[in-house]
C-alpha cells in the first residue's frame, strides 16, 4: 500500500499532548506522505497558566478557547493533515472539583464518547492508531479515558449493529493500535550522566522512591516491553517549536522541559510504542508503525 493511502490517527486528551507524546512520529509520517489525524478529547480548561502575558483572573474563564488556539498553531507547525476535537471539558486531576463535573471527559458516557471517536475512525479510515497506556502515562483521568475509548473504537468501528452506518458512517476496521511509551533505558542513560557529573535527579519529589547514585529511577517502560522504535531525530527542532506554542501550559524552567532540552539526543531521537492490538501478523521489534501494511 502506498504512503498516500495510509492514515495514522493519534488520540490525545488535551491540547499540548500531541507535542509531548508521539508528536515526532506524526511529523515523520506526515513528511512521508501519510495522512495524519489528531483527535483531542478535551479543550484543556484546567491546570496552571504559565503564559506571563496573561492575567489569571481574566484568562481562566476562557482558558479552553485560548488552548484551542494554541493547539491550532502547534498543529500547523506539525503539518497535521486533520485535527478534530471531541469538545469534552477537561477533568482535572483526581480529587479536584473539576473531576466531578458532569460535563468532564472523565464523567462522559462511554458509549457516547466511543461513538464520537468511532465516527472519526470511519471518516478518516486509519490503518494505525495510537494513544496512551492503561495508566494514561501518568494517571490523569482524561488520559485513562482516552485509552479506554481508543480501545473501544478500535474494536467497534466495524460493528454496525452497535454503531449503525446511517448515524456513524460506513464500517472500518483499523489494523493496529499502539500505546505510547517512554523507554526506561534512555532515562537510565540520563541518570548515569547525572551521577557522573555529581548532579541530583531532577524529578525527585516527597513520597517518591529515592533516586541517587545507588538507586536508579524506575521511570518509563522496560525496554523489553517496547515493540516499536521510530526514529524522529530530524523533527526535534520543529516539534520543540510546536510544544512552545502551548504558552499557557509549558513552563520553560520545568525540570521535565529542561532535561528534555539538555539530553535531547538521548531522549528525543526515538519515540517508543507498544503494539497493543493488531488484526494482522506482527513482527517484533519494529521500526515502522505501518510494518506489515505497506
């Protein structure tokens, strides 16, 4: 199958997630002639506001609108073929009032939310989809819900009894569903360099396991669980530009941002994925999300 007939769909929870999880792969495949589709489930109404040019009291009521515009600018830089919003409200973190809001993505009816995604799967007909793992990467309720509806849509986009064609469009069965991953081996290389330089682990927090020269971090997925590595080294600079379009969300001084910048060749040269579901025979390891489909 030629690249022009291939479609890659990413299902993300919030504006900015497209630039932090699998964004390099979206850019690489777009450059290769693959149609890339980004589905963002919420409008990003929650969280801190880092843009120094905004006043919290004025910006907070229209934060979803602001972040949709940031998303538009980022996807233009990434040259995403099509960007779709499910328009759910950001759920915030567990234990916060927004997490109990009946309009939040976290509270959304599963069949309704899955149906919205099924309609987009049938519209764009992706052979390959990707989203987060079952923990949502770091436990955010919206990331977990995105994982759940992605699995359901992958399974049910061809089910015309559950989702009739008259309402949801002609049936379509994607071939492969991946979850994004951080390779633990790359972070261990960063830890080793920091130890050599006598520098502390930048992500140490109270209540977390101690990370020092004798205790390596247990961050990310073990390398033997990762099925697919995509070389995205050519797209780091442009992806960085897209990330920083999310001015309300990205703090340039945050340890995650600074560490990713400093150790970019180690942390940003490849993106890791785990093949979660496949309707076709799959070989492991892979260096192509469309392996077996070309």
